[in-house]
């Protein structure tokens, strides 16, 4: 399996507020928005424990909390995108500022 195929198996979860996705930093194309404060607790129990999740926020703080919550919920392949969208943008990786 090559990296491109492996990336298709990863679920990118953006835990920011909806207005942040179209703001200055944008969002990663293909990421799913699940707001930390209002939706994540309901989202986690319904997920496949064998799937790989990467949680994203602005700078890594909220996504770190989301990752801890996911691990506590039994999602053992959960990771934090360290540095968040600030770091993603600094690396000049693909972003979208369009609404979903």
C-alpha cells in the first residue's frame, strides 16, 4: 500500500467553529467538521475503533483535547495535528476557504 492509499484511510476531523473554516487559515480539503464544544462527544462513540483519526484545530490545543477524548473513547488510532492550521499553512500545504 502506498502513502496515497494510506491517506485515504485517515479521517481528518476539524474541531474548530464553522466560521474558522472559511477564515484566514482555511481548512484542509476533505476534512470533516465536528465541533469540539458541541458535537464531538456524540460523534466519538459511533466511530470505528480500528479507523485512524487526525484531529485538527487552529494551533493544536483544541485538537489535543479532542485526541485525548477520542483515545478515552477507545479510538486507539487517534492523533493530533501538532501546530494545527497555523503550521499547515506555514508548510504551504493545500487549504480551502470555501464553505462546505
